[in-house]
C-alpha cells in the first residue's frame, strides 16, 4: 500500500462564478498535481463535500458513493481545501509551520549537545529556550532533556551544576508534568547532596539555585510530601536563619515561600516542628517585609493540634500575635493574625486566658471598627469565644446556690415598689466585679481613641467632636453591649 505523505502547501483560492467553481493555484502546477495524486492513491476523491460548494471528480459516479469515502484520503484533500480558502491565511499558516519546524530542529540540536561533550552549552541553551516559551518546555522534556540535566548534577564543576539547576527550574515553570518528572528522575537527593559541602559552607550561587528549585517543585501538591521527606525542610530553615552568611534576600523570600508550600501538606507539619522554625518565625514577626509570609505559614501550622501546642509553648507567643493586630495596618497581616488567634482561641481555654491577659479585647474592638471585612468577622468570633468563657465563669461561681432571683427589700424596710427597684439597681451595681468595670473602662478608652483616629484621618479639626459629647457617646455604646 502506498504511504501518504502530508505536504506543505502554500495557498489555494476557490472562485465561484455563475454556479461553476474554479480552483486557482497559488503555487506551481507540479506541486498541486503531486498533492492530488498522493490523496487519490490513498483512496480519496477530488471533491469538497459542502452544502454550498459541489465540486466532484470524474472518478466518483455519484454523490452517495463519494460520501462513503470520507474516512479515506478524502479527509486529507478536504483539509487542504479548507485551509486554502484564503490565500493570505494559507501563507501565514505555511510560515507558522516552517517556524515550528525550525524551532523543533533547534531543540533537537540542543538536546544532542546536552547529551554529548558540549553539555554546558546545551544546559545554557535549554535554560534560554525554556525561560519564556511554554511549548519549548514541553518539547524539550519529550526530547529527553530532564534526565540528562539531572545527571549533570553529579559533576564536580560548579558551572555546569548551576546551569543545569536553572535549566531544570525553567523547565518546570507552569508545567506540572515537568515538575513531577524532575522529582521522579531523582533530582531532589542530588540537589541536597550539592549543598552538603564537607569543606565548609556551600557555594552561595548553588544554594540560591537549589532553593529556587525547591520553591518551584513544591508548587505541585503531589511533590509536597516527597520534598518534605527528602530532608529539604531542615535545609530551608537553615538557609532562612543563616541568611547573612550563605544567601541573599531573594533566597530568604524563596525559602519562606517554599516552606509555606510545604506546610500546606499536613504530612510536613511534624517535620517542620522538629526544627526550630516556629520560634524563629515568631521572633521575626516585627519585620514588615516578611511578616505576612510568616503569618501564612503559621496559619497552616495551627491547623493541627501539635502545631497549636508548639505555638502556645513558645514564650510570649500570644502577646506577639496580639501585637500584630495593633502595629500593622496591612489587611493581609490583620486577617492572617486574627485567623491564627481565632483557631487557638477556639481550641484552647488556656490560650484564651493568655489572650485576655495580653489585652486582646481592645485590639479586637478596634479591629471590628477599622479592619477589613474578613478581619472584622474573625475578631467578632474571638470576642464571642471570650464572652462564652466569661459566662461560664459567672455561672460556675453561683453553682450550688439555689437562688432563682434576688430578694430586694423587706417588709420591715419599705413596701414602696419604686424604692425596691432602686435598691435592686444599687445592689446590681455593687455586684459588678472589678474586672468588668476595668473592661468597661478599657472599652470606653478604645472607642475614644478610635474616634480621635477617625477624625485625624479625615483631616478634621481636633475639636470637631466635643470631648463631653465623645464621652457620652462611648458611655452609651458600652452600656448597651459588652463582650463579656
């Protein structure tokens, strides 16, 4: 059986005139005859089966017989005719085909150099081709570039190591299949071996490239537990802590982002807690450049019981988290910080008491007024948890006393109901605990400060709201509802 070969065609122009159709060639007659002969040898017919155009070859005796041959070579000819309806479009398609063929040949040559002695130039070319071309990443991986690049990591020379690392990094950009293939090829252990320098500190350029690869590979969910179990977590934590010695600011950001990706998988939480990452993160919360990223990691850590316990056991952890709500105006920091506190308050009575002692009430009240919508909701939930605790304490303090209602006044003192009601109010006021009075005063001060801050932000005069009026407003608002 004769084998059909698809030919690159330039363009065809189908012209209709008075019911008859004529086919004009935009290329040589020899080329067109070769295309038609190839199609006919495969069992095709020279016709186009359209409702509007009825071009039929002499070999087809009828329309019905022609329809039976659609699955043969006629599909090839129909495709050619469809592509040839516009001469300009056909020329553009031909140019695009030639471009793709040239790019494929270039990638084949790059992979051949990569697999031969000129591996350094090949790795540099792979990095260049895969940097901004998604199709090149897929094609280079199919041509076998990934296993070869992973094998180059065993070389002793630093230059090809770095070139291979960045080539692998670019191959994995936005390509989950390549990310999985890189891990399957055994790149993780080879990368960790590169930074285990027996002669002292590893090469900073190698460290930076390895951290960038861990960041890219950890974006794939199936890679997260594999990377965590490979021993990458201690390396990333060490890189983050020894920033001034072995890496630069970019490595700091990449390490934090990689640790965040790994912390998404609960299988890696235990591995993270085996390091001293949590105390380091809490101590670094004052750095505005990385605070939001740190809080993102803590949101994943407190999602497990062992993670919440690890955070609680760090000295001054709760005051530090409460301070986040006070000193930052970043909505992201407020939302993540309130989430961490909300989870811990919901799960642990001891953490709720530590929050109260750290003065979280005023911070939460301010957040419910000035925070983002999400931060306001989370602050309200924390206040609700604290209010429920306070209600339980009050009910427990009266446990064992079968008193359903206070008896106000007596027959010997007064029979006036108004006087009895007044005495009841006085007794209720006396029964108010010192703690509640302090909280009420704290709420009033917080509301007054918020009103002054609003006036200042609006560029209004300081005496816009009289102090007496401000005091009356805050007194009336706190008398209506308190969080306790």
